[in-house]
C-alpha cells in the first residue's frame, strides 16, 4: 500500500500540472465536457485521487481497513479553511479591510492605485499572522482581482503577482505561533511561542514581504487599474457598521477556536443564519469555492498520510543547512505543514535543524498550489482571471521563483 499510495501521490501531483490540458479538452469535447472540466479543476485533483487510494485500500486490505484509515485522519484544517474562507470573503469583512487600505493609501506619497496594490501585496499578507493565512489569502485575492488580475494585465505579470502573493502569504504568517500551518503544527511540541517567532522568524519574514511586495508593485504599476476594489458588488455602500462588527466578531471567534471543529462549525452555522436575517448588508457567500478548497485539502490529508515512510528518512538524514534547501524543494511537492510535522516526529533534532526545516518549508510555500494550505484558496478565487480560466502550475512556479529566493535569503543569511 505504501508503494501504491506513493504512486498515486505522484500521479495527483502530475495531474495538478496537467489540469489546464483537461480544461482545453473540455471546450473541444461536447459529449464529455462536464467530466473533463471536473478533472481540470485543480481543487478536485487530490480529492479525486484520495478516493482512488481508498478504493485500492479496500481491494487490498478490505473495506474496514479503508474506512478505518479515512476516519482516523485529522480533517480540522480543511474544515477550518472552508469556514474562514467564507467569513473572510463576506462583504462586511472585505469592506472593513478595504476602507482601512484606502485610508492608508491616501496617506502614501504615490498614486492611489499603486499604494493599494502595494498594501494588498505587502501589508495584507502580514495580517495573516493575526487572522490566519487562509483568511489573509482570501481577502488579498478578492481585493487584488479587479485591480491587478484584469484582462488588460499581461499574463506573465499576473503570474508574477500571483507568485509574490503566495510567497508573502506563506512567510507572512510567521509573526505569531498560530497562524501559519507549518508553524502551528510544531509550536506546541517544540515550545515555540509568539515571542520566539517574532525574534527568529517574524522580522525576517516582514522584511522579505515588503521587498517582494515593493518589487512586484514596481513591475505592475504601469498596468494597474485605478478602480474601487469592492466595486464589483452592488451592495457596497449599504453595509452597516453593525454588520461589519458582527462579521469581524465571527471571524475572530472562529480564529480563536481554530483547533475545535465542533465549536467553529457551530459558529459558522450561526454566521449563516445571521447573513440570511440581514441580507441588505450581504453579498454572495463563496460557499462553492470554499467547499472545493476544503475538498482539495481533505484529499491532501488522505494522500499525504501515506507518504511518511519515504519523507521522514529524507528529513532526518540531512544536515541543518542542507535541510533548509531540501525543505524548500520538498515543499513544492508536498504540503509544508506535512513536512514540518514529520520533522516534529524526529527524536533529538537540534534547534538549528528545527529552524532550518521550518524556514525552508515556509520559504517554499508559494512554489506550487499544494505547497501551502491557503494556495488552493487563491487559485480558486483568481483562476477565472487567467487565460482559459486556469492557472498554469509552470507559470506559478516561475512567478514565485524570485520572491522565494528573497525569502530564502532573509531566513538563511540574516
């Protein structure tokens, strides 16, 4: 089963890179266009192959073994990402953040459109250390969509913006010990609190985020669209202060209860009830997009749970400096939280190796869609703005290469 699981993981990884080909085929094949379009959805890939894995497990070891394996996985993170995406993308939350961005943008000595883009690429990712990375990704993607990812923006520049966004979200959550999944999963085991994260990771991450955001804004500035970032919604202007406060309270409560799925799912149901009761201050909730992202992450949990047999020996055998570069590379083909979790299982791992493992994992978190848990959320929200309504994995990798190198330099050399 280990070999079968590793093979299916490799197939799923290859599938993510080939997803645009399925979408192109869907436009040419009328009879099976629905199935091909489904297989072309990046968010469906890992959930689909996780289902195939469970079928193989049932054939080889019996249905009881397959059920036991599926039911013993921890699906808290997929459920949390689903909930926090829907709440963070709600109109009152976006309105609150955007009003803050517009206020700060007016103070900066640059054109407003340039200031807004810089703030969304630099400051909003750092907010991920407070409201969690998935929430920051959702907010940043929705605010950048009409200003950066519009039709007139050259495709290569869109990938530069997407790469910078993904890298900055990945490292921008390291100012605290609870916001970034690869940090959260080892913080308790290794005794890393927020003060430790700020001292060893936070200031370096903030510096890299600002550099990445500034360079990207300089490259994009000639093509930025000067528009109201929330202008896509007919409800803008009718959002009450009370609705904003209530939504922010729901978001804060879900973040605080991030490790308690029964509680945050209960809060989510109350949130849905509130949005139905006060629809004048609401827009469409992104239930479908968030469900697809949750499905993707749940599939990654199922498939990734069978990869420990080959990943852990690699991680445990490397010297700290080699481990840093290896972790960055391995993150591109597996979730960075899964990588740091495997490191937390190694007995006697040195403090330097701990730092290098986590630093490499977060630095490489923007290279692929599976490298960091919030990335599928960004792809889901922005792919409609790309050619053929799909994000090229090769384009993403190239767009993230320079900001990844800057993040690596900050963590390795400072």
